[in-house]
C-alpha cells in the first residue's frame, strides 16, 4: 500500500462525508490526493481540506481509477457499547429507546431543523421537506420506514446489529427509535437483562475499561452524558448506571455519542490507518 495514498470520499457533501474529510485532517492522515465524490447535483461544490478548497466530482464507475483507498459515508449503531457487559454477565435482552439527532438523516435534515426554528421564532409556519411532520420543537416516533409488524427498520437494526457484533444469535431487543430536534449525537436509554446478577459497581468498572467509551456518571454533581457535550467527540459516554427496579438481573443506563464519528467517519479513517501499517 502506498504510504501516501490517493483517497476518495464517496458521499462527500453529506453529513458523514463532511465528517470524514474533517477526520482525515484532524488525524493527519497522509493523503497525496483527495478526490471528493457525490451525485451530479453536487458537482462543482467546493469543500475545505487542510486549508485548500477541493471541487466535488460526480461519482461514476470510472471514479476509482488511480485511487488507493475509498471511504464510503455509511453510518453505524452503538450496539457494540453493550458488548463488554454482555461478556461479563451474559446479556439476554434489552429494552431501549433511542433519541436520534437529525444529522442521522443527513445534511438536508440539519438544514430543515435550522430553517424551521428560524421560521417559527419569526412567527412563520414551518415548511417541511425532509420529515413528514415538523421536527423543530417536536419529537417524531419514527426513524426509517415501518415494517408490517409495526416496528421500523431502524428499530430492528439494533437487534440485528447486536446479534452480529456480540456474536449472540439469541440476543433480543425491544426498541423504540425517536427523532429529536438535536443537530448531532444520538442518545439511548437502555434497560438490559442479564443471565446472572451484575452490580452497578461491577458494570461501571467493566464499562470504564471499554475502548472508545467514557463513564460520565456522578448524579450528585449532575454529571451524565448529553448530546450537547458528546457532539464532535470521538468517544461515546455512558452514565445513569443503576439497578433496574423491574428486573432481578437488570441494569439501566444512558448512552450518548456522535453517530457521525462513532461507527461512521472515525471508524472509516481508523480502518484506513490500519491498512497503512
């Protein structure tokens, strides 16, 4: 592999694509040439990378000629944050509600929230393009399309991701995903049931040693994870760790993390870094 590779970012103008470009710069990834690729409607738009402006080209079947590494802007979940506890006490199932930022939908959704806030504050009706309902000052109990059983694709994804990431084919999850008027960083309230008892102290110790995860959990000081503070941070945060009152072997906790980085831009660049070693 070329030690100064030619890199392509696919979906460069989207929310994750923009974070990919920023992350390449912040981590001083060695790039001899950066190609920014997107759909035809974004051609000619210029994006900054290391104090230079690079024009976006249309993504075609010939776009990857001469490219050493291609980074695709695809998102991911935070199911892997459950893995350390699953190994410790044998995770059976989880009940969760996720509170997902509009950036999970993409750059147009970010602009829609900004626009609607401005419209409503100035006394105008909110105009809708991305979401079926107003998102500003509102929450939408729908993320992705509905399935015949009443769940959404996003809700089932947490169960399916959990099974793959934790190598746990019997893992079960009952999830409700909600879109909230936050620009970036998703949060999840989790109630997890284990095969054997696990104490709050033991859970906190296991989670504190998990890579990419910070324990922020001091109720007396009002310290707990919030998207306001996890946005643009590489690590996820976990807090509000406590026994579940409804389950004998249950724990409740709250997780927040920037989904544009964790599971998306950061992971993609870290994989590229491994390729250069």
